[in-house]
């Protein structure tokens, strides 16, 4: 059924690609919407059957081709994570399609007298197809293929207004930056093929465990101090760095906002960029502790940088873009810390509220006649009440609003907390929390790290059986009997305090910049009469907003988290090389996360959104005046942030500049050396040909030819003398010949 | 009474051959040359028949002679066709006048 769900958008794409121009303006949009809505219905049915009726269809795997001795297996991977991701993608995509019809209606989209309206929806269909394919692919190879397809769609859609220079540049930037990451990814894939010999996720994970147990190539050899297994994990993660816009490849995402706003919402906020996180979730079973630390550090850097840059952005879409990068950083950090559930949970909640906010900004931009500068907005709440309040829900959600110490709160409140909670444990684990509880966590953290399959011996179950006082060594020892055990992922990691502290600080920054954006746009007094005057809402566009807002409010904790938690045991994370930190524990303990850790965190972070909001409101209460004074006071910092830490300039100098220098060198080489050789050879050829023409040809060749002719002529003159055409002469010759023959014969006869 | 034997035939055939050769050599009229060719052919045929009659006693010589007669007829037809064309072009059948190919 999910396969059918994948295929429907493809059909829509083909239809629109072939007949879109004839379908015309609104019709092609509705075709695409109908297709994705069908997928969404299918996804809902599957979700219902899976989650409530407990139906578990058999996975379907077959061999596509053989690569030498390695079978390339193709199949559909079905577990809770797939189902919930599939549902999320189709659901959001459906409403974004609806929104797009309204959004694109008001755009002039003629290029060379031909409407490209249908192209937009064709691309969206192709994107949905590839994204859904990516979600359900069970082998890394197919994951990679769909991965590249979504990259292509992203390129096409960013460059939708390709007649605009900045848009086509942004598209190229996105594509090229992604190539850098994908290069690492494909090397990683090569290592998987070479060392593990199996591209399916399960097979590769199994092979890796065997390798570890036997101390195989991947672990026995190291490069630059890290084992090959670690390198493999890091290289695979490179793909996620590119796609999820992580440091240092984050530069493309803000520029990608050149695309139409629905595209930003669907691809560059909710789904495609999250594919990187999804990839890490899938390859989690292949990651070594070192690789995880690497991932966590990358995520931590990203979330801090992006959040700081977001503070000073004035373009409403760019604020959202940087906040997306920052939130992706949270997810990646969560993955790196082992907060598998938390990261995916955050992915799902983020998809909803970020799509919501992007669509809201699309509404604003559309209503204000393509004005994206927040400094010119303000007071729009009167003109766009629905947009204003749905956007506010999004802001609350991303800020992690909730009431501390309770179960009441929005998605971001739980999901971000969950990541931070794990970070807390990593950093301060044993000291702060009461010993018995921590024990449980420690053991849960490594339900037999590097352990072979222990049947139902889940970490948490084992942990509760482990007598207190033995610590995690006991648990590890119990599982690791018979082969070498490395305490792979000790719960307590003093060096990790930064990985906890930075996200916590940024958790205060997030509400600030989101509130700033909201306040500047909707609150206060109108700052530009012209813009304000034009502002309006359209119905086709605010219905999706309301739907997504409701989704943001209610879906997350009841649906997403249990599904993700369920996926943990299905994928067998407990048996993974490195168990996810919260994996075993939460799979068993269910919602029991908010114990002590959560209590502390609630106090530290739970109020963050209030603080952030208040600061933002205080600064922007009276428009931009105070903000500008602050900017002047902290001039260097402000400039640094406005310049986005000079990444674009740095890359411009290092890579683009480097390429230009190489270009110039090559040009010089070309001009002086290659051209020199060519010119020299041309001159030599010319001389030679002149010599050949005048001397060799005229005297030698012509002479020979003419000589032969003359010879033939003279010979002919000699020979033709007897051929005078007189028959009696011929007969005379014949007679003479016959006489000679007769003479010879008679003489021979006689003797 | 003198019996006529092989020798007489051969002498007659040689005489006919020489006559044909002579005619071919001195005649300028194309039809005359054709008649010379016929004389030579008939001389050869006479030889064949005579040898067949007196030496082998079989009929192969006579059969070959029949072939020669048929071929001579065909040859005469072609030759006369050529002469007609010759006459159309040059208004004569004097073979010495057909020297336009001679540079």
C-alpha cells in the first residue's frame, strides 16, 4: 500500500510533465494535489492499521542485480519509523500543495511566453515520489538513489524562478554544496560494499557486528587514529551534513529561500532537509562511538551558529531558514548523543511547526506583494488575523512552550527537552541524579554494547535485574561474555558538558529570535503604509495554516513519540554497535521520561521561552529604535552576525576564489604554452607545406606523374604503328604468326 | 581408275583454305572478306569430315562440321549487321576507309 502511495505522485509527475501545459493553470495544481492526497489517505490507512490494529505486513525484498558476488537487494522497509515518516510527509505535502495553488495563482510565471505553472506541480510530484521512496527504501543503495533525486528536485525548485539571477545562483549553490556532502556519502557506501558486502541496512548492521566480534578489517585497521569503521560512519554522515545543511555545508539553505515559499516549507524545512537526520537514524546501527561524537559536535556547532545568525536577519524567510538549520542541529546533536527517539521526535514536531510557519510567511509575503523585509512590516495582525495566530502557535511550538513539571506543552517542549535530557546525562550523568536511577540509565545506555543478539534481553530489562552497585561494568560484562568488550559508550562523559551547555543556551536564543520575527511582522505599528495597505489573506492559503496549526497542537506527543519509540525495538537498536542512549530504557519505560532529569531540565529550559519572548518583546516593543541602538553598541558582534560569520566570504575566497585562481593559471597555461605549441606547429606546418607544394609536389610528384604519362604516350605511338586498321595487315600478321608456329611445330615433330 | 582417298580431300581443303586466305587478304569489299572467311571455315570442315571418314570411322567429325556450319551462319548474320551499320556511317563498305580510330 505504501508502494502505491509512492507511485501516485510519480504518476502525477509524469502526467503533468507530459500534459501539464495543456491542463492549464489551476487544473494541473489540483491534479498534483489529488495525487498526494491519495498517498496521504493510503498512509493514514497504513498508519491506522499499524498503530491501532497492529497489522504488520511482511517486508518484501528481492535481488535487483548482482555486483560481482554482492547482491544488490531492493526492498521496502517497514517499521514504525517508516510509517510515521510516510504519514508526516504525505500529510504536510498535501496541505502544502493546497497552499501552493493559492500561492502560485498570484504569480506571474511566464517565461518566454510559456507558463511554467504546471512545471512547479510536476516538480512537487517528483519530489514527493522521491522523498517517499527515500523513506521506505530498505537498502542504502536505493536510499542513495532517492537521496539524489530529492536533491535534484530541490535544485529544480530553488531555481524555479530561473530567469532571476539570484535564484539560479542559489540553485547551483545548493546543488554543488550537496555534491560535496554526497561525495563523502558515496565513499561511505563504497566502504560498506567493500567491507560489509551488504547494502541493506539489516545486513550491513549484522556484518558490522560480526566484524567487531572477529576484529575484522574495519576495526583492525585505522587511518589518522580512527578506525575504518569510524571513518565509514563519518563519511556516511557527510551526506547528512550536506542535505541537512549542517556546519560546514550549511551555507546553501538560506540561499535556497529564493525558491517559492511553499517549496521552502515543504523541502527546505519540513521534509528534505530532515532526510539527513532520517539517514543518520537509519545508519545509526553502523555508527561507532567516535563517529557519534563527531556527529554530536557537528550538530552542536551548527545549532549555535545558525541560532546566532538568525537573531540579526531581517528577511522573514531567512530567519526561518536559519532557525531550520538550528533545529536540524538539535536533531543531529541528539543523534550524536544517542537520543535517537528525541531526535526523530523533534524531526516530526519540527516538520509540522516549521511548515506551518513557512506557509504563514508565504501568506505574509504574498499578501504584502513580495515584501520579505520584516522591517517594513508590522501591525499585520489586523489584516491577517488567521496567519498571525497560527504563526504564533508555530512560534510557541519551536520555542518549546509548555508548563514546566507537567505534561502540558507543545511538541517542541517535549522533543527538545528529550534531547537535552540525554545531553544532561552524557555530561553530568552519575553525579547529579540519584544513584539507582542513574544505574538504570547507564545500563540502558549500553544494553550490551557490541553485544550479539541477546534475544529479548533488552537493556532496560537487564538493567533492572542488575543489582545496584555493580555499575554498568556488570551489565556490560554480562552481555559481553565470550568476546572482547570495549566499554564503548560510557554514560558519564565529562568532556561533554559543552554539548549540553550550548544547546541549553541556544534554547534561550530560539524563542528570542522567533518572537522577534513574529513581533516585527504582526505586532506593533505598521512601519510601511504601502505594504500595510496591500496586505490581505486568501482562503485557499489559510485553511492549510489552520490544519497544520491543529496538527502542531495535538499530534505530537500522542502519536509521534510512541511510534518512534516503537521503532527502536523493531530496528533492534539494542543490538546495535552502540545502543542508543535512551533506546532501551524508553522503549520499556514508555512515557516515564520526566523523572528527575526532566524535572531539572524543566526548571532550566522550561522557562526559556518566557525569557526569550520577554526579551524580544522588550526590545521590539517600540519598533526598531532600541534594536538599532543595540546594534550600534555591539557593532563588531552585529556585523559578524549579519555577515553570517563570514562563511560565504570565506568559501567565496577559499573555494570560488581558489577556482578562479586555478582558472587564471589554466588560462595562462592555455594562452602561452598550449597556444604556443599550437601556433608553433601551425607555423612549422605552413613552412613544410610551402616546401612540399613548391618543391616536392611541383617537381617530384608532378614530374613523376607527367613522366609516366609521357612515357605511356610515346610507347603508345610505337605500339600503335602496326594497328593501322587495315584488315589485310592484320591477316598478314596472323599469317606470319601461324607460319612461325607451324615452323616450330614441324621442327619439333621432325626432331 | 584412280580411287579418291584421304589425300585428295586434304589437298582440296588446303586449296580452299589458300583461296579463302587470298580473298581475305586482297579484297577491300567487306562482303568479299566475309566470303573468304566462309571458304576457310568450309576448308576446315572438309578436313574434319575427311579425317572422320577415313581415320576413325565414327561421326564426331561430321557433328563438329554441323556445328561449324551453324556458327558460320550466326557469324555471317552478325557480320552483315555490322556491315549495314558500317555502310550507314560511311556510305561504303570498303574496309580501308574505316580508319577514323587511327589517330
